[in-house]
């Protein structure tokens, strides 16, 4: 890694983010002012509506011991950052459970990827610190990326965020954006304000991508292959709008505040999406079972994708 190149990427990423945020604030204000009556009508769930219940956690954190080895470097991509404290006890104990300082960097990063991808569940809510995400077992896509990044940093592997403004495939939109009428309007109006992300780990001299947001069940429900460590989401179920890809050491300032603002404006929208995500997981489990398991489903999905390309 070149320090000058890292610094350049960081500066360019922050500039891009600031530009997109400014555009987004203007667009969001226009959407809200133009839909005040609908916001008022839809921002709270009705008693007759289905309500979200957080799913059972898919893992149990082991017991922490103060003598556990941790990475104490303050170099870029190895140090604690905003909402991503790689030295938190919850992160350290889990990193050791996954083989930190015992496995090769590639083997550990693969284990961290599988954990963040398959053992945590997407939940749309205000962004919290990584230790809270691990206590709850759920989190936004950025929180789940933070789990992967924190685990890698705890094991001495440089890791960073890759954030971009996105469009998504129709099956993904149906399970998230289309779950709520207000989100549909926001998605169609906010343009570059809608962010998605991935993690990246520096292994054997190159950055390897890790998209950990969707579990195998959610990918099966969307009819797409089950991605592995090193495979990008871009071109599969997301596309990055030109000029919006940002490589950053930390989550940008204002991203968490923005998540809290959207939750305050319409908590019911977040709840409706979370309900839809759980339904998507349930449907995906059925798809995987009918296909003969995750491996068989993935092989068929990849063959189908190859034929279509």
C-alpha cells in the first residue's frame, strides 16, 4: 500500500461524499415538503399492521479474557475508527474465536466474511457501534460491513470501507424499497443520496472485496448466486453510479446522523422494510431447501447467470 495513494483516496472519497450529501439534503427536503400529508399518514404503523420483532441471534459471543492478543497499531486501516472499534472486547473475543493470529490472513478474512455475512441479519435502524451490533446480532448494511472490518483489523489485517451511490436489481428493490410507499418516493427522487457499501481487506498485496449485507437465504430469494469473499456485488445486484465510489478508513461524518433522521421522520418505513427482509429470508430458506441446499442452489444460479451473460 502506498501512503500517498491511501491519502489521495481518502481525500477524494470525502469530497465525493460531501458533494452527494449536499445534493441529497436538497432532494430530501423537496420530497418531504411535497409529501407532508403522506409522511404524516404513513410515518407510524397502524394497530392493524404487522409489527417487526427482531429475529433470534444466530450466534453466541464467547467469554472475553483481558490477556487476549489484539492489534495495537495506529496505522491507517488498522486503528479504531468511527463506529468501528476493533479493540472492543466483543470484537477481540470473536476474532480469536474465528482464528485470529492462528490462521493465514486469507483464511481469517474468509472466516470473518462468512461470519458477518451469514451469522448477522440485516435490520434497518439508526447506525450503532460495532459492539452493539454484535450484542444484538442485527444491523444495517454499514454496521455489518463494520463487523467484517473490525474483525480484520483486530487480527492485524488492514481493512476499509468501499461506499457508493447505487441502483439495485428489481428483486432487491421489491424486498426493501418497495416495502414502503414513502421509501418508494424517496428512492425515486433522491438519486445520488442512496448509499450502499462493501468491505475490503488488504491481503497478499491486494485489496479483496467483501459484500456481507445479504445472507445466502436473501440471495436465494433474489435469484442471484451466493457471493463469496473476493466477489463484488457491483454488476450482480447493485450498480454504482459513475464517479461515486469512495474508499474510506471510517464511516463518513453524518451517515449515522442521517440514519437517525430518516428513522425519526418515518419509523414505520424502517419497520416495514425489516418485516419484508424477514419474509425474504423465510422465502430464501424455502428456495434453498427445494434446490437441495446452498451449494446446489449456488451452482444452478451461477450456471443460469453465465447463460444470460
